[in-house]
C-alpha cells in the first residue's frame, strides 16, 4: 500500500476513571491477551502499510514496553518499520503535545522525509478489523481530499463520539465533535482518516499559523465547506474503549465465539506481543463456563461469563461472575465477585463479597 501510517496513541480518557491512571488508553488490555493498539497496528500491517509511527505521550511506559519489539506485527524490516514518536523538548518545541494536530506538527519532519503519497491516520483505542486499501480505493474513486471512516451506531452513548452528516454523494456536510450536540441520525467518526501526504503537511502548516492544536476541530471541520471531505462507511464490528462502560462491553463482546473467530482466527488475524506463559490451569472442582481465561491463570473456583487475563489466580470456593480480572489479579478463598472490573495486581482478601451494578460497573483497585 502506498501510504505511511500514523497511530494516535498518546491520549488519556477521564471516562476510564482509574483504569487510565496507570496506562495510556491504547495500552488497555483486551480479550485476555491483547492490547487496544494491537488492532490498529495489525490493520496497518495486514493492509501492507510498511512504515508506521505511533504517537505516544500520556503514561506511556506500558505501551512502550508492549511495542519494544516490532516483530509481532511484522514491522521488523530493513525498509520501513515501526517508529515511536514521543514528545521531546527541543529549542523549537518547549512543551508536550497540546493536541493531535500539535503532535503531528512537532513531528512534521517524519512526514516530510517520507516518499509515500498517502497517509493513513488511526486512533489507538479502536477495536475493529479493516483493510485500509479499500478506504484508499474509495478515497481515490470519490475524488476526495480527505476520507473519514464512519459507522452507524445505535444503543450506545453517542455524546462521546464525533457525529457527522453526509449528503447524497457521501460528502460530509456537518460535523459535531464530541460535544453532545450532534444530530441523532449522524454517523459516528471512527477516528480513521486517509489524506494525501503533501496535502496533510499543507493543512498542518495552515493550522500552525492560526494557532490550532486539534486535528479534527482545527484542521478538518474548518474546511468542510471548501474541501471535499468524504465518508467511508464501515459495516463490520467497530467500537472504542474510551469509557468504563465501553471497555467492559467490548471485553464481554469477545465472549462471542463468532466474534473471536472473526478477529483471531479468520485471516488476516489480529496480532499481539506474546508472553511465555504456561496454559491456564483448572484445579480440582474448578468450573468455567462462557469465559475467556488467558495463559498463566490458575482457577480453583467457579468462573462464569468473565474474562480472566494473564496470571490471574482464583482461590478455593470462590465465584467470579460477569467480571473482568486484569493481569496478575489474586482472588483469595471463598470470595464472591460479580459485575465488576478488577485492576491489575489487585489482591482480593479471603471471604470478600463484592457485587456491582450491571448498569454502573465498578472498578476495584
């Protein structure tokens, strides 16, 4: 694919509460063994995008560790590769990234030194599978100057998304960015954009002169009337995990065998960094149903409708129902956990009983 990839993975989300105090949203664990950024990275690699830059900033230690070897996504190559664009204090830049456009501006040399004609920009918190070649083909066929991937969503809190409206040709004519004021029938902006590299550089330089900082609010929306900004509709599964509710729901979705097969069995698959953990172990009278249990986990009790990440321990006589237990969680004996998320490395004492509200999932630390 004749494009360079940029993954915006430097952000935080207050809607994730304490879950994002230890890690960037793009580093959030998913489906037992994966991270949120694995989906965008795998989509880039599977689409033939050979050079990808990941823009990081907020609480990036775990994300940087996850990306410390690029071979898992097939970016360990002589031509192209995986680049981490961390904020750097220089004589020209005396601050951290102040927005998505500012992050690209502070790394403008990365874009100017590339030779690929197009740029694919993706958010690091989206969970989906996509061939970006199809988006590029649609971009060229529609004569677009910018193409935005959108999806029709229902039954979710739409106020946390940017909402767009299109005309009969698919051109975006209205855009309300995460202010809760978008029209009810608007399409959700998935945070995926295709644009010519030289055109992006020009728009970013204009944004800098006007003092703008955000890619959507200060670069794209002001040009709705003057630029041909087109919509590409994604019909398959897509969600993002920028809130506790969406994070819990996404992990619950992964309990569906058909969805797991779609992501992790059917080619092209989603890849991740692999740890050398032993298989999950189920002792004695352990009972596990409709659940995901990752490698290194040990279960001695009952687990139902739950996702257990790596190296989780569930003690004798304990019950875990409709929960997400993140990496290295220890659950003692005779514990009852229901409707909750347990943060990494949390220890639950013997005899503890915690039952959360399914409509307002609590996070236990």
